[in-house]
C-alpha cells in the first residue's frame, strides 16, 4: 500500500478497531491459477500477545485446497469512500488550482493463513462470530437457537481459517492535505449528497467514526 505521510495510519490499536467496525475482508491469495480474491467476514482474536483474524468459507470454496503455503495472504478492509469534487473547495474560486480526487479509508493485513476442519474449533469460532455480530440486537441470535442436527450438518459444510497478523497498514485519506476552509467545503458537499459517513471522517480523520 502506498502511504503518503498525510494519510498514513500510525496506531495499530486504531486499525484493529477499524477492522472491528468494517469486518468484511477481501482476502487475496495465490493459487495455482494465479491471484484469487474471496470476501469473508472476519473477527479479531487475541492470543499470547498476538492478534489473529478468523473466518470461514464453504467447503466447496477451493481456497483451502489451492493456495501457496509459502506466500502470505492479504486481507483488505474497506471503510467509507466518496468522490470529491474540486467545486467544493473555496480555493478553487480564487486560483482554479483544484482537481477531483477520492476520499477513502482502508486497512491491509498480511500474514500466513491456516485452515481448520475440527468441529470444536468451528463451533467455538461460530459462537464468537455470531456473538460479535449479534451483540447489538435486542434479542441476539445464538447457535443453540437452531436445531442441533441442522448445525451439525452446517459444520460439515464449512472450513475455518485463521490469519496471523504479521503486518498491518492503513490509510485514512480524508482531505487532511487541504486547508480548513477547503475541508469545510468538502464536508458541506458530502452532506449535500447524503455522504454523511465520509463527511464525519473529513471532520475528524484521527478518530473512528461510528457512522
């Protein structure tokens, strides 16, 4: 990932929190057919002072059988993004020196991938995954809500995966390289198009916006 100084994220904890808020990853791996990408919801697990990403795929997904064990995989997490019009910059009215750009937030994680078919591992993973995603619900769904034989059948149809976080990089490109007046113009422009999530990041790029 190219990381200009204005946009480079420095805090590992902030990047991990970003992943928790935007947990659908694009997992890029090397197969016998070349690079492949899979889109997988992930959770973060801490173990022995290390951090891991955990998820699962359908057993019919060939990622767990066709991958280069000598090469790390790349997990890409995307946040809010939006086109930025130069017409939103007050400075453009002064000298015309403005061009379009794109604002975005992204975190890249790389590390070795490991796959699991053990029923106990899968059960514990699904418990953690469902708890993480259901915790904000008024009546959280739990695995035991489904028939036991149905869950047993589903467990046989998936493969778990875990990625040790060996390297993590992030960019928050939210108009930090512009003056306060231009940033205010960008916020106004984004809000006028309903892009309030991106506007929040422009207003406070060093924080995790909840929208």
